[in-house]
């Protein structure tokens, strides 16, 4: 299977020492939200640093289909002319969100309290993923949905013509579910309350406040209680999207396992709801430092410096850190195979419903490269083989999952023998410049087109 029909295998050979500056693209989560909130604002929202990955471009198409004007300028910046809260038009075609769970779940939320009907679909990966986690709370607003068995896409949502606000406790740690409910609450009169027991990425809350919505967040015994007042007039904004910590993870981890490396990854957002991987790597003994700590657009930002770290030790990753590094477990498991001792990752059931079942996908690929992995329903562990002890030489399936493909390419940079993935095309969903960027640092990546 491939994101584009024809799979393109890629092989990562043992790298030269990785050196230089890795300028990773804009944050995927913030890019989706910039377009969606821009589409609901009055006036022109200007965005710089937008991630131009396939996931975000699909969200731009979807918001155009609902009446917003989304334009890219010659200088690389983007503008969104919004339709105002409650002003979405009914799309006249099926909305294809490609590979993006964030795109489809947030857009379902945004249209669920408007009197329009929309049908959503995606690629083979997205059409397997659970949507009931979003349609259940949207039904409380009065929206109806009909999809395939077990709440899978393709799915049609009939928005509520006369929505009522809701109070909803999110049953799984999911920023996508939280955000879908908040976005639906925007067009419901009165106060919508979302409660999360575990804090997940808070970009929606921050950005809603930035666009002028009335939103409060309280830490209580019940959890984080977020209260949004519906039907605000959102004001167009200027947004500078910070660079994505989830993409920074790849050059950082590659440097830690490749002898002689010293890489600077500048301008990375260290929002505490996103930065868990970097603290985990430091706990393992990685030579990873935060330089030039500063604040940009209300977010803590630093330049990350990662150097080859042959002394890393396996650890038990604190389960309470899971939400803040949920997308980084695949590449962490690669680093863990180059450490000494076992790394235990527990409380990570959500990994089973990402773009792929990421525990299964990584376990298969790590084993194919000579690494011992043990797994249960919501945990897995990796036996470290030491800095020079990972055999490599295997071919891994990427299961239409960008982070699986990139993680195994990182593995090949430090392993004894080359590592191959059957399909590298999914990388374009979140990190379209991965191959030239990593090559410029010293990686040796070869595609078999
Ligand atoms: C995201 C939330 C996370 C994450 C995804 C992006 C977001 O998913 O895995 O890549 O932008 O809200 P969940 O909220 O389902 O955990």
C-alpha cells in the first residue's frame, strides 16, 4: 500500500557523522488549527511558517470547500479569509482528509454545529481509525452521523441546525477529541465545557484565546476543566507557526545514535504538552541541551543541540509523560535499541490507533533488525543492544505511517547494516523535506523509485 498508489522503498545506510543545522518545518498541529480558526474568523489571517505537508494541504482544501479563501503567496506565507463562526458553506463534494486524523476530527467538530451536511473519507490508514470518539460527543450537540461499521470512514455528518452546548469528559487522552468538542462549541449558544483527566496538547485552547474567544482553563480535582463561550466573533490573526518538536525528534535522535554527530535544531517549541521526548532522552543520559531558551508567540522555544551519546541507558518512561510525547514513541524505541539495558514504555494504548498500530509496526520492524521487543495491550519494552550493537539489515513495513518510515530511516544511520522501509511516500504527510534535510547533515538515504 502507498499513500500515492506506488510505494517507493527507501534504504538508510550507516551515516557519516551528522553535523550542521537542521531547520525542520512548521508544527503540524498548529498549522491545521491556524487554517481552521482562520476560516472561522472575520478578516484575513496571515500565516508564516505553515507546514506544507500533505495533511495540512488537505485541511486547506477542506476549508476552501466550506467557503473560506485559503491562498499561498509568492513569499511562502499564507492567508485565510474566514467566513465567520456559523458561516460555513455546505461542501458539494466528499471531503478527503488523506492520512490525517487531526484534519478529519477537527473539521467534523467545526461543521457539526452548522446546518450543513458533509461526507468525509481518507486513505486506507485513516479509513481504519476510530471516529466514534468524536461522533459520540458531537451527537450531544445534536449532530447526526452515519459511517461504516465501528464508526469508520467514509462517514456523513449532518450538522445540528439548533445546537445545544455540552459538558463532556473526554474518555481517552486525546487532543483531537478535546479540540473537536471545543470547535463544535464555537457555534453553540452558551457555555461548552470539556474536561480532560490528563492534560493533552493545548494548542486549540491557546489559539482560541488568541483569536478572541472567551475561554478559561481551570485545574480541578476532576481534571482540566475548559469552558468556552459559544458564538464569539473571532478576529483574524497574524500567526508565526513554530517549528515542530515532533519533526525535530528525527534529527535529534539520529544524532544521538550516529558516531561523531553534533547537530543544532533551532527554534523548537518546548510547550510542556509536547516536549516529553526531550526530557526522556535526557533521563537516558543523552547529550541533548537546550540553548538560547526564549519565549516566542507565548510559547517556550529553544535551540536543541544533540551530540552522539554512546552512554545512554534504558529507563522506565514515566506513563504520566505519555500524552506529551505520544507521537515520539516510535523514534524513542529506535534510540532505546542503541542504549544499554531495557526501556519500558507503559500507558501507551493510544499508540494502537494512530496512523498505524504503532506498537505492532515498530515491534515487527525492530525484530526484523535484530532487536528484542516485548509487548502487551498498553505497553512495550525494548532490549537495548548498546551503541554499536544494533545489527540492522532488515526490511520494515511502514503501514502508511510517516513516523514509522522516518524512525526506521533513523535506525539505519547507526545500525551495522542498512535498514529498508517498503514505502517512504507517507513521509510527505508531515515532513516533506526529511530526505534532503537529513542528507545535508550526513545521512545516506537511497530510494528505489
Ligand atoms: C494531534 C493530537 C494527537 C497526535 C496527533 C496530532 C493534534 O492525537 O497523535 O499527531 O494535533 O491534536 P490524539 O489527540 O488522538 O492523541
